[in-house]
């Protein structure tokens, strides 16, 4: 099957987008043939700020119902595909959205939150992030958090989490967990990238890896092209298995310098954690609407159709069904 037709037929799921959401981005999702995406609605915010963000999404679902729909389970992803809309999975990149109130978690689950990252870059109540100088591991509160997320069917994300805390979560969780958006340290040494051992460890315990293309973590940085991204995906598959790997682009489309300042400083206002430099996505995947180019690049690399369909979205769909139990 030629690439354009394959892309139109395929379920396409992005494990992480943190764009400046609005109609322009939603239209680009449709141009890219995106079936569903994990869309970040909380990073450094506490309870109040997160509720404000969720209220924004409730309004967006009404105002842009021709383009997007909420996703609470895998049936909603399938429905989005049939309807020609993009399913929005509401996700957090930090558990600070509940602050120290575990009893708030079921309330957010009822509001549609289906993915929560345990920590974002630094220390919080639950554990340590990848830029924390000393990784203290999963706290007692963190153990309670993971258990409650398991009960509620919320996916534990470990993309920005420190190595020791990640290992603790993988071992503590009764449900499989994920790196929704990461790259391999074997191609570029970086605190945000995962070692071959870490990739194997999560996969051996039923976990999942969404591969990002965020330029600072790619071997060629802003000089990368879409084929370099496919090479990185293939590297991860060689360590985690073809069935446990998918896409997690980390598109930041539409954001300005103020946003990158916010995400690269502790709690958004504290010490500087990392230097990104200029953010230029790989040529061929500059915008969300370029997703068909990724399918073409996979086929160009000689991947069989079944593998392409799996990585584009079927692998994510199966895995999310296991975690969400819906």
C-alpha cells in the first residue's frame, strides 16, 4: 500500500503533545491525520491552576467539536477515527496537580485525566526528576499515588522522572507504565534520555516507550531530519521490542520563549535546569500536519506495513487498553 493511503487508514496516536493549543493546532492535527494525542494540561500548576486548564479544555471541546473530542477510553479513540476528529487524551506532566491531596485524584479522573507523569524534572511529593542532583526514589506518598493511579486506571508516565524513582515506580506499579516521550542515551548522552538498560527494564515488565523527536535530545539536534527520527525509533525497538514502542513527538508548536523559560526552570520560576538552544524540529516533521511524512519515512526505511501501523498507533491503542481497562 502506498504511504498516503496507509496513513489515512492507520490509527495514529501521539503519546505527548504540549503545543499552544487552539483551533490552529487542532486543524493541523486533522491535516496530519492524527487519531488521538496525549495533550498536556498540567506541568508546574497546582490544584487551582490545573482546574483552570481543564476548564479551558471543556470549553475547547464545545467550541471545536468539529475537530476534536475527549478520550476517556480506547473506544473513544476508535470513535474519533470513524468520525474524522482527533481524540484528546488529557495528561499531566507532573503529579503536582493534586499537590499533597491524594483524595483529589479520583475527581480529576472523573474530569478525564488519563495520564500523569510522576515528577517533572525535579523533586516533588512523590519522587525525583531527571534533573534533580540526588534521586531519592519513590516516596511513601509516591507509593500511595501509584497504587491509586492503578486503581483508577491512570497511566504512570516516567519520561522526565529520575532513574531510581522510575525503577521504583516500575517495580511498585501493578499496571504497566510508560515513557511517553523519550529518546535513547545510546544515541545521545543526556539526562532526559534513557539508557539501553532502562529501555529493556521497562519493556521486560510490560511497559511502553513513546519515542520523541525533541531536538535537544536527538543526536543531530536541530540538524536532524525525519529519517533520523525513524532511526531513533528503530534503535528503541531493538531494545524494547517492536510491539512496545510508539510515537511521542513532544510537539511544542506555537510556543514562545516565555514558555521555554517556564518549563526549563524549577517550578517554572526557580533555578535553571537545562539549556535547550534553538528548537527546530526535524526537517519533514516541523509541524503536526507533517505526520504523513513520518509514515513515508518508515516505509522508505523498509519497514513492513504491520510494523508501521503498530508504531503509528496500534501499539499505543493496545497498551492503553491494558492500563485504562477500557
